[in-house]
């Protein structure tokens, strides 16, 4: 046995936390230390930064309030309906959960939906549990092409004991190489083909891929973690309408809801296996406050989603073009850069994704490092790319002219080599008027330019 502690978290940060707590005299002071840290994050990240993270979205005031509502103290294990609940007294919770289910069906134009997944990664696990057995072979997208770890050997797919073959992917077009897929898939006859992309710029050939799988009954699973809001808002392909068997999504990204998962399908034959995988396998008491918040987020998506998502895409395209014009390489120029909320920059010339993301954060510009198709396994921690998203800036009421200003800030740091701290002062000034969230019931639409 080793004679020292094994800790996956940064030991220096944990040591600072222990020092803070050791200096407290009472439990109340310890609690205040937590509240102070939360306030610092709220002030900096919530009011002074330009947040360009593609996986983050600010929830509306109504959605955020529901996360602290009284219903969150209640337990509601089981399916909707008094006979199927373990606890009595859930009639109003049944009503809230049923409203959530029906709102998700309406938002995604589907026959079935489930609301109980605490995260979208659990949605992926539910699919692999319900539709595959250990030893089955599946096909998923490799990570340098944007594939997510939840569908790879180190995530739920691998932990389910599934064998994984890479979907052939075009590194220039950034879509599935459908001709090669048509040749490969019959050779391995995958039980499931998963389109799960955390780097997602363009629609994928869902219909053609599903047609290829039909001779042996293979299932096509679309992991729409990033695209869920775009799908519901009618600004992206509709995977279920194009032949996908199951669609999962994250409520906390383009959908604008609380951090949680959603799962949708049309085939009644999938209802029992999928819902059994959700309960009792993966979820029991599933945070009813989160369900309530998800329901209102779905209603806001129905009311505002088409306009909100369309502006997100326009802003992403404008930001990509502005970065390109300022000397920062952006993928897929020949295709108009993107049709989603994401922009992928090649920042090898500026030092790589890790260093660039950290440098920009010093200027209050929040982004994340990202693998590019040319990267290998050795580049996992220090990839060549940078991923940017336009969800939050759009909900704050920004449009195309503001994307050019944001590109200016980024170029000042990366191209003109200005000190990030000097750029940060201008970023704070730029951000100050943008404090209200739009495309929601509380504040409606942003004012016209």
C-alpha cells in the first residue's frame, strides 16, 4: 500500500479550502465561506465576463427560481401515477411531472419523452443499458472528430462492456463519410450507431445511416446534448424525423434549462426498455425542483426558441467570420464555418488550446480547449483547438455587431499580443450594459437595435 494520499483533485486548491475552514470559529462561518465563494463567481462570471463556453447557458429568472422551490424537498420515486409511486401525497408532483413530459413531447415533436435523468450522460447510459448487451458492437465518433467520451471506451459505452468501432469521419467537411460508412457498417453489423458530437458544426447524414442499418435491425442513437435547443427551435436537423431511434439531450446547453438530461423517442417498442433503464436502474428520487425548472424551460423554448436559436446561429457565423478576418484560423471556412452555436478555432499558431484558453480567461473571455481532427491521443490535455459558443451572449441580447467587438477583444490578446489584463478592463466595460436575460417569460425579447 502507498504511504501517501491519492487525490485526483488539485491538492493546492484543496489545501487552501482546508485553511479557510480551519480559520473559521463556527459552522456558520464555514457556511459563509461557501456563500462568499459563490458570490465572487456570480460577480465575475455572471456580470463581468464574456462567456463563450459552448456547453453553458444561463437559465431564465423563472427557471432559476424553481431550482430553489419548495417542491425540491419532496421525493417522488417511480413513474407518474399514484399506484406506481412509492410515496403517497404526490398528486401535485404527478401534475408537474406530467406537464414536463407533455411539454418535451411538444417541443421535440415526438411520441414519448422522459424527464428524470439527472444528466445527459445518464441518457447515453440508459440507451446502452436498454438497447445493448455486454459484448455487443457499436459504432461511435472518435474524439478528435468531436466524439464525446460518453460514447467511447472510457465512458458509459465502455463501462457497459460494448465493443466500439469508429464511424468514418471526413476531417475537412466535419461530417460522417457516408460512402465509407455504407461499406464499413455491413462488415461489422453494429447493434447501435451513435452520433454523439461535442464538436458539432453541421447536420449529419442520419437518414442515409439509418437506411444502411435496416437490413440487420441496427439502431441509430442521436446524442443531441449540444443541439437539443437548436432541434426544438427548428434551426437544425430533426434526428427523430430523419430516422433516429432515440434522441437524448442536455437541458443545460442550447435548451436553456437546468443541468439535466432529456430522452425522446417514437417507437412504442422502446418504451419499456428505456423507462426501465431510467427507473429503477439509473434514477430514483430525481429532484422534482429540477423537473419543474425543465418544464418551464421547455415552455420558454416553445414560445421563444425559433427566434432565440436562429440568432444563436447567426451570431456564431458572425463571430467565426470576424475571427477569421482578424487572423485567427477557423475550421470549415469553405462551408460558412458553422450551422450551430459553435465555432472551432485552430490556435496552434498562438500556442495551442490550453494556453490560449487560460490566456483569454485573464481577459475575462471564457472559452475552452478542444481537440482538432489532426490531433492525436497524446494531445488530449493540450489540444490544438479552441471551442467557442454563442448561447449566453445571445441570451443577453447581443447580435452580429457585438460579435465583431468580441472578436476584436480576442484578437487583441492573441494577434496583437496586448496584455490580457488591459483588455480585461475593456471587456468589463463592454459587458456592463448586458445584464438582462431575454427570450424568456420574465423579460421577453431583446429590444430592437
